[in-house]
C-alpha cells in the first residue's frame, strides 16, 4: 500500500509541479534579494549568495533547489544582480537564468528601491518517465515536456525602509510571461500573458533594545504565487550580540499549519543561515521536514558620493 501511495504521489510531482514557476524560500527574511528585485543594491553592499533547499526530505521525488546569486550597487542610484537556479522535482528539471535591475532613491527619511527581473526558464521532464506504467506515453503534453518547455518572464518589486525601523516590500512575480515553445497545454492559465493577480507582500519593523544589546524583528508576509497554495507567514526574529547570533520563528496557519525555525550567524563578511520547516498536516509522517541553507559573502561599497546608511543585516561588516 505504501509503495502504491508513493508511486501515485511521484506521478503527481511530474504533472502538478510542471506548472510551478516561482521558487519558494524561507530565507527571504534575511536575504530579500531572493524574491524582490527592488532590493538589488539597496544596502550599498556587494553580496555573493549560495542557497540550497531540500523540501520534504526523505520522500521519493522531493524537491531540491540550488541558487547562486550576485547582487550589488552601480554608482549611487542603480543596482545590478544576476542568478542561476537549478531545481529538481521528481522527474522534472528546471533551470532559471535571471538578471535583476533597480533604481534606488531617498525621500526624506524613507529609502526606496524599485526593480525588475528578466528571466529565462527551461523546464524539462526526464525521458525515463515515458517508461512509467502509470502514464500515457502517447500524451502530447508529456512528449513536449520531455523535449523541454521554455518561458520568458519578468517580475517587478518595490522595497521601502522608513527611518531605518519600518520596512515594506511588494513583489509582482511573473507579471509578464511569454512562452517560447509550442508544447500543447490544455490549461489556459499556462498561456502567455499578464500575471498581475499574483503578489508577495511583506511588512515589518526593527525594534532596537540597546540596553540589552539585541533587536527584535516582527513581520508578516502574504504570498499569492502562481500554482502554489496561498501562504500567510507570521515571522519573529531575534538578533543578539551585534547580530553575531540570529534566531527566528515562522508560523504559517494556512494549508494545515506549519512552522519554520531559523538560526544564523555572522563572521566578518560571511553570513551563514539554516532553517528547518515542519508541517502539522498528515503528509508530515511521510517525510522528515524541509531544510534550507544559505551562505553569503558581503562587503561594503567603498566610495559613495551620497552616503547610504546600512540596514541591520550588514551593519556588522562595517
């Protein structure tokens, strides 16, 4: 019975995961560059980031994602970044090449960044799936997916930091979407067009307690992403010993409920973070949770005609 269940779920990975186009991260709290192009170069620091995520560890065909990213300023107003992502979900392999661009400026006590990304996505299903007895080898959609689906997408993002204490972000993922292949698909949502109905919104504050040498960072995030269940995150971070130790907790009351535990540290220009996700739903008994690792090297831009204050994430690098 368990073998049959695993086979069916594996088959669902092949078909249901084909529509997912937006990578999901838990570390967007500490590295917003992962999801928001408006943060590109925002902190006036150059950052090289490597992220690895393994979801539903121990379950056959579970998703694994690897992301490598560069992000930094150009002059006093512009930002430029790039990333490459490799993802495997069951029999499906996804490759993304992305460039991000931003314009940043200051209005009184508010710093604002506006950005966009351009992305090429290639999604391909392994030819071995045609030998699986639960699929139809003559399915035109499946045959086309074995050859590879290609998409061009563009996302928009905005980030605001007011008085170095309150922050807000809005991302419109895959707001522009164009197919570059001729794979026959029955679902009209998969055709080219606008994706303005999808969004990621975050609001939070940085509460400094200098007498105790720590900060609290409460925030909320709402994610309505294409072909991914709606998510509402309640986040709380504690930053201790001048950000040498960071611990966080995320609770998601929707989709059966889940919780994520964050632990991170800084050493000179190096940043290291780990998150463990666990679900409260019945599927948790078939896996050992999700794991996410991030390691980054960040250093400050030396010369700036208009000095920009650092956000808390990179203060320790000064």
